[in-house]
C-alpha cells in the first residue's frame, strides 16, 4: 500500500552502468569522466542506479573510497575459479558503485596495460569482471531493467547474460544499451583464447563474438545489444561510413534505426573556472581577470617566457594519431615562429613523447612538454592557455574542447565527431553574430592546421573580438541534463516495448 501524499514513480527504472573506468577511482580518458557524471543524472531523475567498475590498485591506495562488503562472487574463466571480492562506495550524489576486486588481475600499475603495451591477459581480466557483474545480479537478486555498458571491455555482457539466461529467465528481461565511446578499440584476440571466456562454443559465431576469424569483443555488443548509442550525433553518422566505421560500418548501417548519437556533457561543478580547486585564481565569463593570473602561474611552472601579451597554446591529450598530435609536432617550429608559446601534457606513443621532448629542447622558453598524467596540470592548462589545440583525425565526442571553451580557452579543432557538434567556427558571419566559440579546420592536415592557428593568432590581437568570443565560449551550455534526457528516453522506450 502506498502512503497518502507520497509521490509514486511508476516509471522508476533499475539501471546498471558497467564501465572499465570511473573518474573517482581511475582515469585513462573521457570514459572515466562520463562514468562519474552520467549516472548521477539518472539518479537525480528518480531511477535506481548501480555502477560496476573493477577495483584497480589505484582504488586500493585510496582505501577510504570503498568499503569491503565481505561478499564474494564466484565465476569461472580460463579453466579456473575466481572468487571476486565486492567493495561498495556511495557517491555524494547517492549512486551505488560496486567495485569488483581480484588483485591478481586488477591490482596492477596500469588500467589496460603499462608502458604503451596492453596486458597480455586483458581478455581474461575483463571476462572475469563481466561475469562477476552478471553473477552479482543473481547473488543480490537485483536485476536491472536497463544494462548500460560501455566500450569493448564490457561488450561481452550480452553473451554472458544469454549464457546465464539459459538457467535463469530473469536475465532475458534485461534491456541492453551499449554506448560506443571509441570504435577504434575493439578488443580483438586470437581465437585460440576463446576457452578463456567460459562461454559455450556456439557464441563463437559471426552473430556474437567471431569477426573474420578472430574474437572481437566489440562485435558482440554491436550485434546483440537492444540499442546502440554513441557520444555525438556526428560520430553516429561517421561510423556508418567505411572511412570511420573501422570495419563495422555495414553492421551499423543495418542498425541505424537502433543507433543514436547523444552528445556528452561535462561536469560543470568539477570544471568551473569560478571554483576549480586546482586553480591559483578564479574567474567568470563576465570577469576574466583571474585567467591572466592562471596563465602567469602556468608559464612559470612550465619554465616558459612570462612576457605578457604573447599567446599561449595548450594541449592535453593521449598522445596518439587519433588526436592528431603528429600534426602539431610537424608544425611546432612554425607555431613558435608565428609568435606563440606551446604547453603540452600527455602520454602515449613513444615516438611522439620523444619528438615532443625534442621540440621542447629546440625551443626552450617557448615550448614546454610534460609527459605523464596530471589532473592538476590539466586544469591549469585549460585555464592558463589562450588557445587549445585538438586537431583529432576522429573524435567520438571529446571533452577537452568543451572544458577549454568553459575556461575561455578557444579551441582549434577538426570538423569531426563531437568536435563538429560543439565548436562554432569563427568566420565573418559567426563573428558578426557573436556566436563564434573556436576555430574549425575541414581537413586534418598540417597546412590547414597551421593556417588556422595563424588566423587565430591574428584574431588574438583584436582584443575586443577575442573577449567577445571568449565570453560566448564560456557561456555555452554543456551540462549533462540534456544528454541524460536523451538516454532516459531510449531506456524508457525499451522498457515499455
Ligand atoms: P579521450 O577519452 O579520447 O582521451 P576526451 O577528450 O574525451 O578524450 O577525454 C580526455 C580526458 O582525459 C579529459 O578529461 C582530459 O583532461 C584527460 N586527460 C587526457 N590526458 C591527460 C593527462 N596526461 N593528464 C591529465 N588528464 C588527461
Ligand atoms: C572516448 C573518445 C572521446 C570521448 C570519450 C568519452 O575516449 O575518444 O572522444 O569524449 O570516449 O565519451
């Protein structure tokens, strides 16, 4: 019986959000940020949300973050039995996070690998994680209405639910929504490893995990999830083309009516120049004087010339071809010659790390490079730079261009994926209308990039125009509410089916 006066939510859904990263505990890229900020939106809309993530060594070093439930979930993989420990954390937004602990697999220095090499047993690691999640639904008798899972590390969940569903029909009722954050990473393994998965032989089939004679984890989700989403409308279209479909464009075209691009938001509390705990000074769209102080602190910290008035370009990225870092390396000398300084933070491909160190050595005082992962410096670069370089060859969504706009650091981007959906190119019309928020190149080439940077540097001298653009960029609404509504609409339609 419902007590008088209590609101009744007929539409409350149980949502399980399964991810390999979560910014509270461990972060490699934007997936971690999404996992930390999207589930609270579902909870705020009145739904019951559980997040599942592996318990990495980084969690163990922040023990206060999670408490040991003393419960275990038992699964099999690679002919072995794994008793996976269950840790629990309740976020400040009231979201339950379950961390699956098995130190031999996850208590390591890296998340997916170390020193640019993936762990050899990644298939086993994520097979154990995914099975533990599926098993936990039964152990806890908490079966979600919606299983929302992300990228290849969780993409075998449909197979595990189907296999488990042969014994327990409750698995069959779960609606599965798979979000593609990056089609470039598919989780491809030699078929000789199939036995590791603990899946019946018939799942090694082209409708499930087999793809051109190999195990392809991503394929399982693309074929079997009830609905597919990706993280921007433009990327949703691009992945249906041979150029950016990474071999899956045919499957994605066939499923185009069950595929939707929902633009990521950003956490506007963590990424707020008015309150950011990592910044030496604060500022707003209306009063941006604190930004100049951030720039001075950044220049000093990175050993760059501190003469005011010179523009500063910033980069924070995984150092990969995807991000177009090689384009920046190729034109570094010209950027410096054009009068800009450059500060870069990132880690990734070794040749890029070395080439960037070389750039810094060639241009002391004008180019500074920090190799590694540094949350504080990432925030300081977003705040202290004037221009943010992000010429990605493809970009499913991209968060950094949104962070930089919010921090009044105008981005130079390539018209692709989420970059195309978030940055308004400065041209005669948008400058006149006051809607310009950055600079967009049509092709990811060194020439286009250099010309655009030169254009941006010239505009930087026009202080009034620059301030106007900066204000427009800072006032753009990138909050999560709209995106969350997009997901919830998909979820509700599936549940009502
Ligand atoms: P991707 O997920 O493809 O790497 P995104 O732009 O979506 O790209 O997200 C990258 C996230 O990771 C951002 O929050 C960015 O600030 C952060 N990041 C990337 N490299 C570093 C680094 N070296 N140090 C600190 N933060 C980083
Ligand atoms: C991936 C994509 C990036 C996106 C992020 C979060 O890492 O490369 O474009 O912003 O996921 O969805």
